[in-house]
C-alpha cells in the first residue's frame, strides 16, 4: 500500500482523484462548500458512477450556495447528519474501494 501526502495544490489533487474514479465515490465531510468539486461529483454521477455524499445538515451547508439536490438529480445520493448536539468531525473520501483521502 502506498501513502502519499499532499501539502500543496490540494484542490487540484482532489479534482484529479475524483475525475479519475471508475465506479464509486463516497465522501463524508461536515461541510461541503467547494462548487467545483461538487460539480465533479454531479458529473461523475451522471456518467453512472455511484456517488454518495454525507454532510452536516447545518447553516453552513444550507446557506453555502450549493444545491445538494443537484447530486440526487444527477443520480447520486446525499445523506444529512442531523444538527443538534453532535459535531461530525470526520473528513474522508473512498474512491473505487481502493483510494482513501483524508
């Protein structure tokens, strides 16, 4: 197993990883605010990849300017962690059952 740490150009690396997915993308983050990465998730779902996104149902995500329903309309799934007392702090993605980004 190879481990690679990125300290520069992180968004570019994430875009590359997501764009190169072949079958499945699973993302779990408390807040999702990057429109470009979200567009890639929608694009991949439209291509037939299984795309799942889990995030907090809070003001940051509700008012962040991303219409998460677009992912569902593209064929992906969204899961919202209810607001109220517990903070979701994990941030990770699993790509094609092989690549983990954290």
